[in-house]
């Protein structure tokens, strides 16, 4: 079975500060990993994805994430946040093969509040 | 801006009424997923298609929910008899091939009163 854990339900940072949103996963192999963002009253927007290769992946709006197989983690980072980054961020996992290919397993989400 | 188009953005239905949502996947994407996101931000996979064929669906979808993706028409998800517990955001997503990245629409928010 696979699962995704986002241990922080809410994170508050000041504008211009650095950010790390944590994501841990449980899966027997290396999965596909994603970070999505959801702004109020909107759908999910893809920030970045990891399939294989370089463990550091770059995404939109200067977000990046680092995959760690040893720690089963895929933490999201940003060097300097802007008030417009306030939203809910979801980490998600997809198995790489089998009948469940493509089905996403989501974490509970982390609400990011950026104080101007 | 999302290239997956979902309509309507909001719908309000009474218990027992039908509720129908539509989705136009991104052009060239043969795979379509439907998810339900509840108020606690829990996502539930409902059904997925590749072209017009159902790949997988959960039991709930088989009983009160119906979905289709006809050729040259929007995909649709319909709840035959709405229940209060169906109140949620219904998200449609599409991808190039199963296992590839999912791109989501803005969602259809159903409120069952």
C-alpha cells in the first residue's frame, strides 16, 4: 500500500523568508511524485514532478523539491516567498506501474500563510 | 490557466436530485480522471477513462454515479440521486498517457441541500 504524509497542517512565514513544506511517502518502490497548489475556490495546479534522475527538480514560480530515497521524502522549498504564494499545497504519489498506474494518492495538504 | 474545462463551477441540488458535471480534457489527452475532494481536503478517486473506455472505477461510482467520455463530446459525471455526503468539489484531470502527469480543471462544486 502507498501513502503520503504531510506533517504540517499549517505553515506561517513572513514575506521574503525561505520556505520548506515537508512530504514523506510510503511505497515499496520509487514512485512518481508531485506537488500541486490549490488557491481558494480553484482547482489544482501542478508545481513540479519527479520521475527519475536528478533528485532536485525545479518547478514554476521558483519552487523546487528534493527527492530522497533514503528518507522517503519529497520536500518542497522556495528561497523567498511572496504573499501570493498563500494557498494549500498538496504532495501526491503515483505508482509507476501496474493496474493503479496514474492514480494519485494525496497528502492531507499544508496551508501556507504568508504574512506581508 | 487550466486547459481542462469543467462546467458548471457550482451547482446546488436537493437530496434525491440528479447532478451532472462536464469536463473537456486538454486537447490531445486521451486519459481522463475524476476525483472527489471533500471539505477536509481528502481526495477520492472515482473513475478514469482512456478514450471512451473505463479503466477503473470504485464501488461508489458503480452504484449511484455514472460517467462517460463519448468521442467528440465532453466527458460527464452524473450522480443519479444526490445525498448530503456528496457535497464536495469534483475535479476532472487529464493526461497524455496513464501514469503521466495529471492536469486538473477548476472543479465543479456540488452543494446538496
